C-alpha cells in the first residue's frame, strides 16, 4: 500500500512551494524517519510526493514536461509494455513510468487502458493541467481540495489537513445522508470542501487563462473513463463455457493479488463469495508449496435460532467444511465479541477518517485482521463485491424484465422461483409492486402486511435535521432497500459498484494492521465478464446464484453450494451493545454538548431507547433495526463528530 500527495498552481508561480512532506508524514504507514523515506519532485508549478512505496516519475515526452504519481498495481503490465515499446519504454520500467508513458501516448483516455488497483495524478507542465484518476472499481482512494488558485491532492484526508491552509469542517449534508441511510452524493466526503475522485472517473483541471479554478458548485467536473454499458456481449455455444470462464477469471484475479506473497490469509464465511476466493487461492498456493490461513467470525455467545428464523447465524461449520476440502488451509475462528464496542468504533472511525457504516461488524473484522497480523500475514483476501459479480443472484435482471414489460420471460422466472419454494405474495411484493411509484408501492406493501421500513425505524436522525438537509423524501423512496434505488437504465450491479466507495477500508487495514486487504471479486476483468454474459446465467429455472454454483461444483463441498439460508453476520450484536450500555449512556450525555451531534441526533429518543432496553426478540424488526442499525450508527457518527469538532489545528 502506497501514498501520494501533491499540489499545483494553475496560474502564476510559487512564491514558496508547499511543504508536501507534511502531507506524507501525516499519511505514512512505515516506521523510521518519514523525511528520509519520502521523496518530492517539482516540475514547474506542481510538486508531487511519495511515501510507503508510492511512485513518482518525471520525463519530457514530445517536448512536454510531465510529472506522474501512482498509488497502486498494474495487472496488465505485459500488454502495456508491448503497446508502449515503440515509445522507448523499458521492460524494467516501474508502474508509474508506464502510467506516465500511457498518458503521453493516449492523453486523457489513458486510465481506461490500465487494469489493476490504482489512483494516480498527472501534471502536464506545457498544458498547465492536472489530471487525477482512479481505477474502474475504485480500489485505491484519492481526495482533493482546491481554492481559486490551485489544488492539493492526497491518498487520505489527513494528508490534506496537514496543510495549514486547508480547513477541517464537517459537512452537515454528509452527516444527514449517513444517518438517514441513503447513498452519499457522488464524490462527497465527510469534510466540507474535501472531495473524492470517484471510482472509474478522471478529473482534469487546467489553468493558463488567468482565472484560476472556476467552480461555482464547489466541485470540479469528473468524467467517467470506465463505461461498462459499452461492453460487447459475450455469448458462448455451451452453458458450461460460462461457468468455466467465471472460474478462470476468478483464478486470474486471485493470482494477480497473491503474486509475490508467501504469507496469505483470507476471510472465509459460509457464503459462496469468500468460499470461492478461498478455494482458488488455496489451489494456487498449494502449487507453490504454500499454505493459506482462512479466518471465520463465529458467535461469541449462545444464539436462540428462533430469533432469526430462516437465517444462518453461525457460519463456522460450513466454513470448516470448505477449509477441510483443501490440505493447505489452516482454519482459524475468531469471536464476534472480540473487543468492546466503542474500542472498535473509535479505531475504525480514526483509520477511515469518517464514521463507519456498520460499527458492529468492525468488532469481528478487526479481530480477524489483528490475528492475521499476529501470524505475520501480508495479504487478506475478501469477497466484498461478490454479490454483484461472481455470486450475483439475478434479481436485478428480473426487476428489469418487469420494468421492460417482458412479461413472458418474467413470469417464467417467477413460476420457477415459486416452484423452488418462494411464495407468490413475496414475489409479487419484491418484483411487481417494486415498479410502482413510492406512495402506491408503500401503501400496497402495508396492505399486504409487509410494510416498508420507515426512516424512524432504522435511524436516530433528528426529524428537524433530516427535513433541513432534505433527506426525508429520499429515505422514504429508498426505504432501506438498495433495490429501490432510482437507476433508470443502469444495471443494478453497476450502480452498486459506483455508489459505494470502500477504498478507505483497505487503506485503514494497512494503516492499522500492516495488511493488504484485497478483493478479487472486484477485479475489473472479472466484473466486465459478469456484466457481459447473459444475465439468465445467474438466475436459471428459479435457481439464484446459479452460475457460481455450477462454476464451483466439484470444488466446494455440496453442503456449502446448496445452503439455502442467508448468513447473518454478528447475530449476537445485542451482547456487545448490552455490555456497552453504561458507556452508551455517558456518550449520549457527551453528545449533548456537541453543537452538530446534538442538532443531528434525536438524543431524547436515544435516552428512552437506553432506558427501555429490550430483553429479547433480537432478530425482530422492532428491535434489530432501531438498535443494531439505528442506534449503533448514530453513536458512531455522533462520537466521531464530537471528536473532530474544533477545526484543523
């Protein structure tokens, strides 16, 4: 994991170039003197810096002075070197040299030529322009701040706040949207004026007109370089070829992430995503005479199955079956109650530089990373994007069939789902009623005894604050279900990849534990393969996740492949929160003294919930949503607000 930072003036010249080493010192993950390891490079009105194995390159190409900075890894080095050979690029060139040459050859279109996990910056001195870009799926983060005269960029917000000129002010709209459980606006960040380069986008700013950066909206125009809607469809003669292709693509994605690593671990749940990633990694490591350590989070207390009917609350037994299927897997179970709630919240908030979305899950996720560090592992494989790639269930396709009025195919699939046990009221509710306008949809679902989630059920946001920040209507439209997102003609899978930016969680794992958190299911080649093949491969004859089941048949144990229940992470959440009740009470009183937290959160309701603490029914809608989701998220958001208030000292 690397870090880059830089600044440029788009008009005029530096009187005193900014001290970019301050930003590098704030972000560095390594030990020892930052000043001795950090390097800065200046070309004209731009200063770029690198630390923690970040890369910066400078050269003159076609008479142009170009400066490039890269955080990341290129997986198609061989292809790029072949294409750039005539430009004099050496086979020994580092990845940043290749990025610079790609820009010199293809201009602003160069990011679409790159395969891998990356964030980069390019300064073209002759054009006096800066270009910032992130990879298609957004594995590496990149933030920026600007005023009228120039721009600063950095891998993390803390790299920007190391510059005294940059204010540290919380964005109230971001807080409202987080508390209301609606997606953030594209590129938005927790801090006002600090924006993200969006995944799959590039942003160019140029000077030379004497006017500096023109930005009436507070942000700069970002252009999509990854356009999955233009992918050519893939059609095979045999159904088996789709499964073979998926398995091959997954193997390639895993291979590129474990290349050069001998100490590899991975998350292993009872689900198909992590099990498939684990199986691929285990086989490849076995061929190299190496072992894989697979980690599973298991309940730290007794759970009443009646609390969660139809759900899998302990993933340990099925994960153990997967681990036992490979001779080189060491299986390690960690407790979902490994640390106190607020310890996990504070560590995660600080490392991510914003309030975390699901505080309870950080208890067991941190326990896995901590154990991986103790065992000396350098890489942890995850399957975060699997639900929209390798184990996509095809539900988005069925929604599209209904929206497009392709009733013949839609009812064929609905009948097949019903034949496999789905009940018709549930199918009508999920696929047909979902197409109606929000008020009609909500009314019909209520009449069917399946009312939608109200904002109050899942959020502790203060009603007046929600109304002032205009999130009430959006929360009502979404009703806590991403399937209700207004997506137009966009594939639901693409929308999910473009809406949720998880890059900082990978950065946080490296910062806190020294571990690379890598997701093969988010590999661009694998993503594009899944988007290009027919969607009916994922939902066949009423079988959801049909493609991954066929692809991993004979690889994963039948019990894992055929498990019908959805797993529930941290089913014993109430134990962690119950143990923290005294601290929760103290925190609520602290929040009362925070101007923004007390404005944003319904503190009187939080006090009442604490006084009326449930004694059971932990999986019920009336308990789980307000407490495990609403209260936990409200505490995480409010606590971070309180800790950040005070500006950039």
